[in-house]
């Protein structure tokens, strides 16, 4: 079926063979050639030395709710729109997320043009950040990802409250010198630990140059305060996860009646209160004004925060990628930000 003139072109006979051919309609879209438009959009990822598209694709759903074929379609869509950074964890789906991403990197031949972030510390086979387990975790991730290096290794401090930070950084230093890791990131470290890490860096240990923290318009307390001040003062690149509060800020599910009896359902239900409803309505109104989806407004809000470089988003479908990338080009005015702040109080 034709649509807006596309696919409704009249048939003509080929002068060579006499067989019918379809002539190109004047209104048919021009085929896109060369690099995607988004490939020109890059921001420095702090002191890591990498430049990334300001929307990092997370692999938390890969191998769990999203199978390999669907995941590769999502990865392709993200890349086609200019995306060049992917984030995963050795704990996602017991390592299946890494395997799926590794297959994609290998089949597409995109490893050298992809900034690969991996969080370690939660895989039950080698949990924590002790020297032995940290090395084993990195080696196992490299095997699943079919690569020889991790660009940004996020150390999950929440997985290990026993190992001294100095010991973890000493092991990470060896991994960097061995070429297995390029830069270090942090998850779960306190502001005081980030200060300690910078003091250790002055003594020759590697720096923590990126910070993954759960952060969005409904979840601000974990990051606002000392953590934000330290990250800003140290020039740490903030790559917040939970950008859509487990999907609630996408606006697809707005009542408890539509929530399944599951872990994800309970996470969504937790945001369904008066504050969440007010905030979602504010995002809806601004999205209608800017002609972008509600989820894109949530991304634009994160991008408007001074220390945020690139949110990490976990998606289920290609259509979600299409929606979220619209938040990269959107610019919220001071009035928009004030309206969202009032709603989220």
C-alpha cells in the first residue's frame, strides 16, 4: 500500500527486456547515504579520552526481556541514529547481555568505533571488587564481549563494602597497564570515597573519571548534594542510569491497573503517586509544546543538568530509541525547567 505517494509509482516497461519496472515518484524520499546525522553529535566523556553520542544505550534488558535478534535490532537503530556508546554489566542476565552485545560487535565489525562501558562486581561467580575477583570478572567479560579491552570499567562499590579502595584501584592499575581497561568509572561510591580516590590518584593510582548514579526528575536525592559537588569539582563525567525511573517517565503506564505483578511492576507502582502524576503531566504538556514524546522531555531534563554528560537508557524496542533520541536535540527553557521543578517537589 502506498503512503503519501511512496510506493504508488506507475509501472513502465524496460526498453531492454520489456518487463515492467517501477519508476521513482518525484515525492519519494531521497536515500540516506554516508554517516548518520547524529554521528556529528559528540560530547567529551570527562577525562576518559572518549567522545560519545549523548545517549548511551544500556543492555540491562538484553538476555532477559529482549532476545538476541531484537537486541541487535535495537543496537543497529541506536547506531543508525548516531549512537556510539553501549553500557552493560557482568550481572545483567547472568552475563547474557554481554554475550549478546559481543555477538553484535563481532558481526557488525563495530568494536573500534564503539565506546564500551562495563560494570563489574555483581556476577555471582566472582562478585565484589577484591583483586582476584576483579581480574576474573574483567577476563570473563572480555570473553563474553569478544574483545580485548573495556573502554570504561565501572566499579560497583555497592557489591563490596569490605575491600579497601586502594586495593581495588591498585588492581585496576594493573588492568590498565595490561591494556585490558582504558578508563575507570564509579557506581555506588560515596562523595568521601570519590575524594579519597582523587587523593590516591595524586599518588599515582588511576582516576575515577565517570560516575553512574541512579538519577532522574523523580529521583534526585541520591545525587544532589555532596556527590554532585564532588563530581563537578573533579570534572567527573556523570552518566546517570534509571533515566526514566524504570519506564514510568515514558508515560506508557499511568495507573496501577496496568501494572503486572512482578519486580518491574512494583518498581513502576512505587512512582505512581501524586508527585509522580504531577511530574508526568508537566512532561506531557512540555512534550506537546515541543512536539516530542514525554520520554524525550525526561531525557532533555537530564541533559540540562550541568554535570550530566550522557544518560544511560535501557529500551525494549526500536521505537523507544526513536523516541528517546528526540530528547538530544530538545532544549528546555528556564520556564520549562521551573515548571518541572515545581511538579517534582
